[in-house]
C-alpha cells in the first residue's frame, strides 16, 4: 500500500483530484495538507459519497452495511456486461458462493453484506472474479491494495476504513507567470500586517495579482462566524482596510481570490504573512499592539572569532532537564527560562558562549504535543505557538522575550536557526502568489532544491522584503544576537549581503552563520567579503577520517594551520564541527569501525578516537560548534535523520555520570579555547602567532606549536590516532618547562612520547 505521510494524492486528466487517506478522516486538514505537500494547489474539497468511494476502493460502509462495488469505468475493465461476478476474499475462503454474487447496475456491479458477515475480520484481502476466470484488478491509483505477485494486486479491507477516507478536489493549474515579472522586480514599501495608530486599526497585505482580497475578523480563535470586509487595492499591488477603533486582540485571516490559467476564479484563506502571533499553523493571526514590544538596552555578543557555539533544540534540552518542571513546561519557552536561572543548567555548565536554537518561528506542527524540529516554517514573524503556555492570546511573544533575557543574564548569546529557503504546510505564501514567492520551472511546477517540496524565490523583491523585515523584527523586539541560515545557498550572496548590512545597523556585532550549500550548489567565493561563518563539511570529514585512522594527516595539519576552506580570508569564516542535528551523532559515525550491541557501552577505542577529534576541533582556527549532548557522547541509535523522533533526540543527562572524564575534558577544552591559551586559534589572522609543524614520521602522529611574537608564549599540541605509542622529535626549547593544560590519554611528563589515541595541549615555559 503506497501511502506517504498518511495518504496518497493523484489528479485525473480533467483536473479532478483525489486524496485517499490511510484511515478514516477525523475532521482535520490532512487532505488539504497532503495536496500542498505534493506541490499542488487544490480547492473545493469534498468527502466522496459511499458509492464513489466503493467504485475506487472496492467497498464502503453505508447505513451499517458493507457495500462492495466496482465500475468498469473506474476499474478500466470492459466487456463484462452479462457476466456473473463474485466477491472473493479471506472471509469466504476465496470460494464462489451465491451470497457473494454481485448484482449488475447501470454503473457497475455491487453486493451488500451485513456487519456480522465481516465482524471476525479486522482486515483482509479481497478481489472480484468473473465467471470466465478473469480477475478484476483494483483501481490503479487507489493505494488500499496489496501485491500478490509482480503483475497482480488484491483489494484491502479494514474495519476502521469505512469509506470516510476519500476526498475529491479541484486541482488549480496555478496562476501562471503572466504579469509576475513586474512585481518580482518591485520591492513593496511601508508597513504590512496589522497596526493600530491610536485612532484607526489598519490591515495591509501585498497581493498584486489577486482579483479580490477580503479581511476575515473573528471574535474567537476557533474562526467561527467571521465578519468579512473587502479590502481596497492600490496601484502598488497592496490591499488595505482601515476602520475607526481599536481591534487589538481580535483574530483575523485574509481570503485571497485569483484567476487560474483557465480564467476560473478560486480563493484560499491564509494567515497574514506579517502576523506577529498565530493560533497554530492554520491561524488565525492575532492583531497585537506592536508598541508594547519595545526593548531597552541591547546585549552585546562576543566577536565571532571569540565564540564557541552549541546547537540545541528546546525540547531535547528540556525533556530530562534536572529541574522540577511540570510536563507542559518541558515543551515550552517558559520551561527553559526557568532552568536557565539554575546554576545546574546544562547550557550554563557546558561553557559555550553561544546557543544556536533550532527553529522557533511558527512551523507546521499540528498540535502542542507533536515533536518537531521546526524546519517547515509557516510564518516568519510569529514565535512558535506550540512553545507557548497558550496559543490563543499572543503570550508566546513575551515568553520568548523572557527566554532571550534569561540567556543574556547567563552570559549566553542567542543565535536563531532560521529557514528562509522553503515554506511548510500550509504554504500560505504559495496560496498568496506561487510565482512571486516561490521558484517554478519552465512548466510552472514548483522546484525542489531544498528537498522540502518548494523553494522560496529569494531573488524576488517581495521575498527579500519579508525576509529582511522579519529578521529586523527578531533583533529589534527580542534582541536576538544572530542567525544561522539553513541551506544558505538558496538565499544567495546578494540577499545574504543585504541582510548583513541591515542587521548591523541595529546590532553591529550581529553573529551570522550559514550552510553554504543546497541541492542546487554552493555559495560563491565572494562570501569571503562578508562576516558570515559558513559550516565547514570539509573540516567535519577530514577530522573524522583522521580520528578513524583512515586517512593521512596532511589535511588535518592544513586545518590546524589556517583552515581547509581556502576561499576564506579570515579563519572565523569557517564553522568547524563534527556533529549537527540532521547528521549522525558523532558516536554513530564510528559504528563502521566496530560493532557494539549495547547502545550504552561504547568501546574504549571509539571513545578515545572521539576525544582526540574533539580536541583537534577546539584548537583549529575557525568557529567551533558542537551539538548539545556531544560532550557526554550522546547517540541516536545509529539513525541519521531523527527530525520526528523526540525520544531519540532527548538528552540523557545521566550519561554525564557514565562519561565523567569525557564531559570534563570537553568542557575544559571549551574553557581553554575561550581563555588566554586559545587566543591563537581565535585570532590566527592577527599576525601575532607563528605556527611550527614538527616532523613526525608516524602517519597517525601530529605535533605543532604556537609561538607569540609579542609575548613569547608557546603552546604545544600533540595527537596520535594510532593504537600504538609513538615517539616524536621535538626541539629542546619545546621540551622544557612543559605544563599540560588539558589532555586525553596524555603523557603529562613527557610531551615527545604520545600514548595511543591521545590528545595533549601543553603550555611551554
């Protein structure tokens, strides 16, 4: 049975679409969601009647009876007129019995069965057989069937699928590109969304190719009984509505009507793209007083070269937090705010000075309890309502502001992981105007360089406007300290440069990071003209290869000297890491070396290799980043993409007790990196330091030194990725008055003797 995410969608040549759900419909928006996920625009959704459902799926339930039916038109099986047809299945041992004989009607053949006839069969296979021996195959698109061999399928019956699992819809052949180019090149100006000026309540949206835009006002968040107002169009492509009085606290949506390519009018309800708070992914938006969001003094983050970043997910951090929290607090901003006030908070003890929070903009979670990474945004201004104590009144805004304040009071900068390369479900911007807001191919279909079903059109001026406006909002209102751009290549050099320019006007020390790739390609070398730190997959792979003793050390020496990303003009333009959220956990990357059955018992060899890799990460020029839990060797059971697996991702803090030496080693590395001994790694482009690489004949051994031309400080780094001890030759000045600052399997008294799987950081003199 070929379902994906709960259903299957197909469209007939006449534009009639169908959604077959995996189980009976529960009253939610799953049919519309599935259509959007398939890159289609659909309207006029209707639950199919029992007879139509039976003609496609073989059966349906009606008035407490089971109706088995097929139509020669739906089955594409002709010349059966006058034939005797039997229903065969597990329930009658696949025998031709009179009570299972179908009756021919004008539109097909059917038979009614009582509930009692099938009550002993929760699910089973069935098929129709003609008296001339021909088997009637199930409908080619309907997924409720099972293969019995390479050329034949059986129908599939289930008691919980009564027939309320099939929807029809009208597939819209897009708006078309006609007239879009003008607006793609024109940046909108002014304020958008809801704003109250003291006398009038104002609503404004940019929809230049809409035929009609209506404002829907609701008294409650359930969107019952809307008051509908036609908005007024302007020549600049905007629509507006103003009325006397204060509408702060009201709920609202927009209903946008357009013509498709055939000239037929269709309309869709959307969340205001500029809504500051929403009641979940479907809305409504909440009209809020923007003046109440004002901030005071701004937190000053460290310079990018003086940072150590920890990537963290709100709920992964809170799930087993060592603090007395009620269950709901472990899902919310408020819970992390409370934990940050404790000195026992993991993020405070770790020692990193920048926390990169996985997405917190409104995303497409269906309910509060649903675990979600957040990389499917539906609104760029609103904090995720599922992380608030309530989604009904906009309180999530002050709650997120309090969280940022708590980070700052703990000395931690806050960088938000943001997704501006695609949009989630419902795709409100696609419903607003697909060609203006998303990339399409020559056939008018959505492109998919993001791997998530669509791509924002980041060369479009309206898209640039909403991206920059929202980023400015997060800095001005919440005082966040920076952003990490998911799949930054899809934003492009021009937009990323403009973002940098605009944000530095507000916070000159803004921290900016980006993934330099997408499924389309990589960012150009010109990114070295900016202050962005770009994720370095080269660092990740070369450190892993060396730590596994699977490759030579030349590239690692290059990394430690000046970095591997050769287009960079400053080391801090590389973000060095070994693990990130959507990759294997670092522990799991070593499962190809040795297999261990007990997930919690990691072989000493693997632990040693991981520690030497972590040591090298922290002394390499660039910005080091770790994933939360990496310090106590968290794993993900060998699963790479765990975006929906909250139980797998939740941090198990008891592992700190299992790996106390490793946790202490990594935290001391972070402390040294951010202290005086780490100045060379942080400031290696300053001209202060001379790097010495010492000759080590053994392929697994590395020894290099830092020497300050200003202070005469000297530091020696050694590492050995082999399973045997190694002796190296060091100049006499580098063997005198040595003091081990931090090490793993280190030989404290003799720097020139390297233990197996060891890392050492010495001060000389």
